[in-house]
């Protein structure tokens, strides 16, 4: 069963902004892209670099360490197979951002719907 963790208030994360949250030793980055909130593990699957300061181009985040690109909606690398991010379900409940931690959406691109393999 997944744990529902409150990581902040929905109104403190405006469109285009990101927020770093630490929960039980895990670092998670939340992004507001056009009103849709996305949550990912703050670790690039390539070499573990922090993704929190990566360049955001629409829904695609570029890893600041080596330039790998990931679609935050799916966690997949656009147009290719390859590596994928760990993503977490996030929702707004009574004005609070709630992340489901114990059951990530997927951990590999083969398990993710929409990733080309």
C-alpha cells in the first residue's frame, strides 16, 4: 500500500515553478507545468546527478550533468528507448500537494506506457 505524503501547499507552486522536497531521506522534485503537477525522484538514472536545477523546455527536463532529456509526464527519454526517471503520482487534496511514495508509477522504461523501447 502506498503512503500519501503532504509535501506542501498547492498555491506555493505556481505554473513554471519547481519545488524540492525531502521525505524519509528521499529527494523529490515537483514541477508545475501549465497547472499540471509532476513529481520525480531527484536523481538522474544515468549517473545519479541531481535534476532539480535542470533546464526545463516545456515538459522536457534536461539533466544538468550530461544533458540527457526526460519527459516529466512519462519519465521517458523523448523519441528513444533508454533510461527513464522514477515518477510519483501527485494530487491536490484540500489545497495540499500529496505525493504517493511507496508505489512509483514505474522504474524502468519497459514498464512505462508511452516509452519507446
